[in-house]
C-alpha cells in the first residue's frame, strides 16, 4: 500500500501592504472630533459615514 501523506507548503510571493491615508485626520462632520483611522478611506467616522446596504441575492419575500 502506498504512503498517502500530505505535505503543506508556505504560500510564496509578496504580500501587498494595506493602503494607508494621511495621519491626524478628523471626521468631516462639524460637531464630531473623532480621529479617523489611518486605514479608513472615508472623510468621516463610522457614525457619520453614509449608510451602505449590501446587495442581497435570492428570493424576494413578501412582508406580511
């Protein structure tokens, strides 16, 4: 019977660094003084960011 062992290999290649934005940014909302993360591409904090709803796929049900 042959030896059926599996071997793992490390992923190769370069990993891409995350995109960063300017440091010291503050939320664009006039009454908010929240500092925005270095990795947040938006000009506003999470609380004041425009709401985005995910695209839903599948059957549309009647509410009732």
